């Protein structure tokens, strides 16, 4: 059984990384998420079933694709990924939900 989280678990941390409005490439975001999730060397060697991509990268790329499709992130015309205003608002709403649940 894989210890790598499903792609949905990468979505909010992905946005949180971008929320500082710095410039990040997908490789930079992947590196940050690997550290954040504490993925081991063994985790990072796991391949998807077809054997063409690492599982952790596949799941992070799927999170990126979902965020792009929903308009929460965009590319700057180069290789940098930016959070959109819509993405910032979504992140803020998720933070408020988490804070409200924690106060109960």
C-alpha cells in the first residue's frame, strides 16, 4: 500500500506555497511538497502502474491540472506558476473553514 497521499491532499498545500506570490516552477513546487509531506526516498522511487512516471510526481501534476482547470492557478507565459485571485479567495475560504472547525 502506498504511503503517498492522493492528489487531492496536495491541492491546498500547492496553493499555500504559491500564496506568498513568489515565482515557482513545477519542479520547485514538487520539491517543496516532498519536504512538506516528508516523502521518503522509497516513496520517491514508487512508480505508477505503467512504470513511466513516479507516483508522487503524478499526483502532484494531477493536483496542478485540477487547479489550472478550476482557474486557481495560471502560468505566467514562462515556466512559472502563479496563484490567481480566484485561487487566493478559495484558499482563504478553506482556511476560514478550517479555523471555524477548530474552534468547535
